[in-house]
C-alpha cells in the first residue's frame, strides 16, 4: 500500500486529525480501517466513522467491528 514508514505515518496522522481518532490507536489499525472502507468517498467515510464512534463510543470497538477483529 504505502511504501515508506514516514508516508504511512503521515496518512495515519491525517486520518487521526480528520476523524478525531486518538493517538493511542496504532497507525496500522487506522490504515487497515482506511483500506477496509476504501469503497467510500471521504465524506461518506467521515459520516460513517462519526456515526460508528457515536454508537460504539470507543475507537478500538469501531476498528474491531469493521475489521472483524477479536478484542482482547
């Protein structure tokens, strides 16, 4: 997907700012979520993530639900 660590970090940081995702969420999780939702345009993704976070109340839950991960 992204070639260098600095580009990956930059993309993850941009998504953090855009969607108010806290810094504690790992870059790889954010990028995996972005890939999973890549069929959405930017506005759709923002609306969807806002709704999901409002409903679930936790970014870990939002990511796990959308990536079908088990939470420890």
